C-alpha cells in the first residue's frame, strides 16, 4: 500500500528531515511512527500525501510512485488518503454535519450520497445527536472524532494521523485509539505518528522509530522504548 | 451538477458578504473606469457623426440648389470632369436620400433643424476627393470657380470644417484612453486584492479542501465568480451612469444654436446599447483577469 525507497527529504542544505528511509506498509496494517521531536515523523506523513516532495528516492502509494505525479493527479491521490491532525483542523463556522459533509461536497459528491454517508460515519465515531453542534460546543475528544469522521467519510485506503491524541487526556486518547482501531479493522491502512508511550505499549502494533531523520527501528508488535 | 452549483453560489455569496467594503471599492473603481471607457466610445461616435459626411478622403463638398434637375447639374459635372486627373482624383454625387442620411447624423442632436429639411428643400452634394489633399490653395481656387456656377448653393472645404474637430477628437481620444486604461488596471488590481483577501480569510477552508482532494479548479471557481460579479456589477453601474449622462447631454445639445457645430455630437442611433454591452463585457474581463490571477497565485495560502 505504501512503500518508501531510499527517501531523503531536506528542507535546507543543513536541515535533513529524513535520510535514506526505506520501508513498506501492507494493506490493512497499523503502523506507529515514534521518535523525538524533530526526528521527521510529520515530514514522513506529509510525503505520503504529497504535501512534500523528497529530493531523492521514491514514494509508492497504492501502486504509484507519487514523487513525480503531475499536479492534476494529486486530488485523486488525496481522496484515497484520510488526514487527522493534532489540532483537528475543523472549520469553526460549520456544524459537525457540515464539517464532514464539506469533505464530500468539495470532491463533487451528490447530495443523496452525502445524506447517506455522513450520518453513518457520525454514528461510527459515536457522535449521534451532536450533528448540529459547532466545534466550540464540543470537547477536544469529540472534536477529534469529527476530524476522524471527516477523514474517513470517503472510505479512504489509508488514514494518516499526526499525533491525534496529542492534545487529549489519556482516557480520551484511549477512546480515539479504539476508534482508529475499528477503522483499521475495516481494512483501512493506518499510519500514526505519536509521542504517547502508553498507547503504543498498549496496542502492540508495528513500530517504526526515527531519530534525526533516520529509521533506527522497525519492529512488528513493538513497544515505545 | 446541481449540488456543485449550489455549493458555488453559497460559497461566492458568503465570500462577498464577508468583505463588503472591499467588494464595494472594487465595484466603484471598476464602474468609474468603465464609465470613462464608455463615454470615450460615445464621444468618438459623436465625432464620427460630425465627420461622416467627409468619409473617404472627401475634401470639398459642392452643395447644389434643391430641386436642380439632372440637366441643370450637367454644368457642374462638366466642370468637375475637366479637373478629373488634373487636380481631382474622384467625385461622386450624393442625391436627395443620401443627403438626408447625412443630415440625420449631422443634426442628430438638433431635431428641430433636421425637421425643417425634407426631399424638397435639401441641397444635394457633390463630394470631391482631390489628388493631393495638402494643396489647399488649389482647392480654394476650385471652390471660388465652382461658386460662380449656376445652381451651386455653396462650397465647403474639409480643411476649414474639420481641422478643429479632428484635433479635438485626437485630444479627447488620447487623454481619455490613457485615463480609462490606467483606471481599468487599477480596478483589476483592486479586484485582485479583494480576492487575495478573501482567500486569506478562508485559508483554513482551502487547506482542508486541498487535503481532502478538491481540485484546484473547484477551489478557484467561487473566487473567480466573485471577481467576475464585481466586474459585471461595475459594468452595470457604469452603463446606467452612461445612459444618464448621455441623456442629459443630448437634451442640452437640443438647446444649442443650430450653427454651434455641436449638433452632431450626440448618440441617438442605438449605439448606446452596443456601448452598454461592451462596457459590461469589459467589466467581466477585468473581473476575471483580476480574480483569476489572484486565485491561481494564492491557492497555496
Ligand atoms: N517547513 C519546514 N521548513 C523547514 N524545516 C522544517 C519544516 N518542517 C519541518 N522542518 C524541520 O524538519 C525536521 C523534522 O521535522 P518534523 O516536523 O518532521 O518532526 P516531527 O518528528 O514531526 O517533530 P514533532 O514530534 O515535534 O512533531 C525538524 O528539524 C524541523 O525543524
Ligand atoms: Mg510532528
């Protein structure tokens, strides 16, 4: 599903965010990216949806090398990748329903599809009854559920999550993890960057550890360390 | 398709409401520039009325007494024929209906005077194209000779009539053209800036749209529509103002004396409609250029 081949990403000649990184993620896998601050986790996630381009190497997503993908093909790539962020990135002037519907609307989905898929995903993330609330009327955990619902409503092949529990207390974070686990259970590949030792240790999934842009560990059913 | 259109109008409407001051400033600037542009076209057309009689290099007009028949005109045609290829390159006869048509344009702003002319009393014309229009002395000599001929009502030279008018026309067209071009650039830049501001205000939405896979065109089009609407609104305002000003001017010209030389300087033949359409189309163009370049440039906010 995702394959990096000798990928190097430099922001400047001095700042090498990722160096000669290679790994492969199979369809349906759940992968944690761990490592200290500045080790390149977010950079790696941004390479997968072509928010960044590497200087060297190849990035394969769903069978395509996306490094030299023409820009008119990128929207199609991104429709297959859901994104979840630490700060949720919700639109504050839209309700829960509208935030999720927006993701379908702007890729041209017809109204009847929206009216069918949005309530279903709201149910899935456990926000039934709160669809007319605005983000500032929700707790942090609920806001993150909205953002996961928005990322998942189009049934992407891959879900990319950058510290989704970073702003949440441990209990709330666990709820989010159960949700991501369920989404992973539907066959969606999940790649998640995190600093949360407890979560990684509890889930026992594959762990890729970065240190200053270099992959120093790639362990099945790993722990945080 | 319907949901896309609904999305388009909802987003465009929201964007305009979010920043009414900038939108109004854009529309006003567009309107002023387009008004000056439209008035330039109208004034040019007015001058054209004045000059229409002299189209095709005509430098001298011999007016023939009304009612002079073909035989009576033979003397004049003989005199003209003698000069053929000597001083005259070509001459043609403008009969009653042709002369009435000239009068339509010449007295466009003076219906009273025009109303006094009819098939029975209008002088017909011989329009003369000289071999060398710069030889004013020769033309003056010809005029003096033709004035002696029977049935000649009067003889006019372009040189005396047109010198001032063409100079005025050149002056007006140079300066007003400079003015409207500068103002149109300003209007386009203002629309550009309005769209940039609108996109900056909505950068979070744009970021989300890009992440979920909206195409650049999908993101761009509501902003371009907003700019287009501002340009068209400017064009519409300019169009209304132009009708108003043109109407007042035409009413004013009717009160000028018939020999003021200004009676042709009006537009009453439906040309205003064409100018209205041109002005609105130009508004659409400057709106689209301004917003289109902004929407492309600032997609990466
Ligand atoms: N847009 C950028 N321009 C320049 N340098 C950048 C940019 N983004 C990241 N970097 C640098 O690249 C390196 C990797 O950053 P990255 O954000 O990928 O780290 P991270 O592992 O996600 O860190 P954190 O855990 O703090 O989120 C850092 O040294 C960072 O300063
Ligand atoms: Mg990060």
